[in-house]
C-alpha cells in the first residue's frame, strides 16, 4: 500500500477506540463498523508498524508496551487534530482545557497570582493546574505545559526560559540563636540540613573549598520533605537549614525572616526556570501558545 493511501489518523482513531472500549465488538459498535473490519484494520496497522500492539485472548485485550506508547501518542495527535479544527472553525480563538504542571514554590509565588488575569483575557480556556514538585511525563500525564527547574534532559520537548536565580543556604534567626551560625563548610556537620524525599537533579549542596575547588555536601537531617514551599515553611519555623533559589526566599530575607549563611563559600550556581511543552513536530494549540506568551510577559525572575 502506498504511503499516501494510508489514512493514519483513521487508524489511530480505531486503535484508540479499541483500547478504550476493551474489545473489538464494543469498538465496532462505537465506530459503526463490523468487528471483522476493526480487527483487520488493527492487524494491518501492526503489520505496517512491525510491532505487536495488542495481546488478544478469547475474553480480553491488553496493550503491549509498544501499544501503550502508541496509544498515548495517538491520543495526543487526535486531540490536536480536534483542537486545530475547532480553532479554524471558531476563528482560532484560544479555547479548551489547558493542563499545567508546576513545582510548588513557583506556583505559589509566581503562577497562581497571575492566573486570574489570564482567565479574564481568555474566558474560553479551562485551566487545569497541578502544583507539585513531582516531575511528570507530559505525554502520559496529558500535560500541555510543565514549569521545571534545573538542567533539562535531552528530549523532544521544547523549553522557553522564564528566568533564573542564584542559590542560597538560609536559616531562621531563631535556629541560629539556638545552634550557632556555621562559619565554615565543616560546621555543617553539626547542623540539621533539610532534604527532599524525592530524587532530584541536585542531591548535594555545592560549596567553594579553601583550595579553590568545589565541595559537595549531602544534606543530612532529621526531616525530609516533598516540596520546596513546605521546606521553606519548616526553615522559617526554625527546624534547620535549607537551600533555595533566591527567587523563592528573597522576600523572607528582606524581612529578616531568613538569614543567608556561608555566603563566602557560595559557588554562585543558579537555578533556571523553564516552561516546557511538546515540541514543534506537533502543532502547538492556541491555548498553549497564549499561555507561553503570557508567562514571558508576566513572570519576572531577575
């Protein structure tokens, strides 16, 4: 069969319907086709791809790992086609559900305060916001935009830089009054260093050494926490030392609620914030484009 004769969007629609219906017969009813036609189409799709997508038994259908991946991608593409047709039919007005995943400190301090104005400008967009420090797979989680920090791994995702900020180790005045202020990196072994309870890119704290190199200190303390804003609350309450981007704690420093420590040993590393989305190989819906532009307009990270 010539490539131009293959209706790949229809194949994807049939396959997605089969997976969601759980059977060829149920999918055939929804598609107004015969079960044999649906079965033949899926067989032809598997033959063309050279991969088994479904495991069949007399009573059940199960997707293979290849089928799972093909389902996720197909669902995304079909949704994008539907979105493109709606936008074209309605003058390309941004509309539809926009799912954003954002790490907690940025969400609390920067994203949530600007969403009311975005909603006023774009009333046809339904916001679906997840504020969590857990890193999600955009395709599997059906996420349109993820706000992430740190060095990005190579992928087919596209990133727009929103800004960056220097890192700083801080403690509350009450904690320092009780335990003393560390004067050298070695003094940290006598202090409670708060850590995260999930695996992140920077699991150690870097400091300048007296020899001119960099020391990596693994935070050891009596508490681990799930997100940056919760850690900030514990540090404010005097529980121990924490390491943050100044973007998130500068107001606390300005008010004297937190005190930077060991600044003479600060290596000057910075935390970069990106808005990440599925790349240019797929159409970027208008609802995603307007949010990306809005973030660049409104977010000021130094």
